[in-house]
């Protein structure tokens, strides 16, 4: 039975005070000086059930220890051409901040091909993005806006997503499973933009499977969503694919800045930060090439059911008309 929020936090906090090393240090790396916020996130993810939230957090801490996540920001993806290829095929970038101070991340869901590196490199890059957000971006935003900021906004561009992208679902599900179980409640709102015609069909079958708290986070906007997004962020923070009126997207914005690009300031700062951490940690030799192999958690029942439902719906569409139409694969939970 779920406890009242304040009582749940109190009970959860008492349990976490019993931690011993190395779990204690790992927990400190997770909460970044704000343990209550972390406890609340895991409680929300488990509907304020303290035993379930405690198990979830303990599983997360053990996953971090077993996979060396605390040191992932000291493991650059080299050579830089490989990192550039990952940035060209897993489209994500930081575009600015909302009016409330949350970092705004853009995701090119439809145009991400995920075909220039092994799954291990894509997973490593995604986890590094999460860790950099939690250790660098969110603390910097908190300082900038002079208040605690613990969540971000995500703008998901569905342009270009097609039935032929069924092969990408496994990769996206892998990333989602990592986020669901180890970085819960880090996104306040998902804004879905440039949704294709068949999106409504997929959304109709997926929506009933989602928990109510997840449904409330997903906001499907008309076209590029520009007018609605301008209510929560300034024009300068809009992703490049939202700066045009109407629907549609392109790889370049009107002002020539592509937040996905390896050359974008955000990705340059992130990559240079990781290389510097690597040099500080190991000054005895050159940075070694090779991906970080991370154990991927088993997707939760909700996520697994959503994946199966989307695959079934898409196969039905293919069988019905044989057309390579676009569709929407929503990432329903994450950093």
C-alpha cells in the first residue's frame, strides 16, 4: 500500500541511511547533493510504494556499480570520427532552456538511423548524455535560474519515421529500458511534433497501455508545434525543426545551427568534457579505443507491451496496404 508523500520520503530516507560502500558513494553520484529529489523521483516511478521504490533504486545502484557508470564520463568514444558518426545517426541535442529553466532537448526520432556503430556505442553515448545532464547541465541550470532544477523537456520530432524503421524499435526499446529503470522521472513533458498521418492509429492503441502519470507527460502538438512551444520557451530555445511555421523538418535551421551536429557547441562541450575526465583519470597512457559494454535491464511489462503493440499495429498496416508510411514510436519515459 502506498504511503502519503511526506511519510513515504521519510521511510525511504531512513532505508537509504543504512547504505554501506560502495553503494553509498554511488548513491551520492546519483543524487548530486539533493537526495530528497532522487527519492521522490523513484517514489513517483513506483506510485509512492516505498518497498518497490527502494528495490528499484537498489537495483539501479547495483547496475551502476556492475557496469562502471560512475566513471562513464571518463570513457570517450574514439576516434572522433566515430563519435561524429554516432551524432549523425542518433539525433539528439540541447537547444536551450524553458522559461522555467528546464533544459530543452531535441530528438530526431524519425531521422535517426542508428546504423553507423554497434549497439554498445549507441548505448554508451546515450548514458553519457544522461550523466552529463545530471552532473553538469542540471546543476548549471539551477545556478543560472537560482532554483533547484531537476527535470528537462523533450521535443520529439517524428519527421521521416517509416514502417521500414521497425528494425530501430529494438534499439529504442533498449535505450528506453535503461532510462525507465535507472533515470526515472527526469523528463517533465514530452512534446511530439511533426507527427505523421498514421501517428493517430499507433497512439490510439498505445495510449490505453500507459500509466496515467505517463499520459499526462505526453503532449501531441499540431505540425511543428511552434506556437504552443513558444508558450513554454523563447524562440532562441526552439529546436531548429520547430522554427518554421507549419509541419516538416530539415537538417538545417534557418539560422544555420543544427543542435544534433557534432560541431554544435553543446556536443563539443560534452565531448571535450569526457576527454578531459579521461586524461585526469589516466595520465599514464593514451585513451583506448573500444565501446563500454553495459548490461541492459529487462524492459518493464508496460514498455514490453507497448513495443509488442506497436510492432503488431505496424505489421497490420503493412499487411493492409503495403505502403511505407511514416509512424510514431514514442519514448514514454526517460532522462
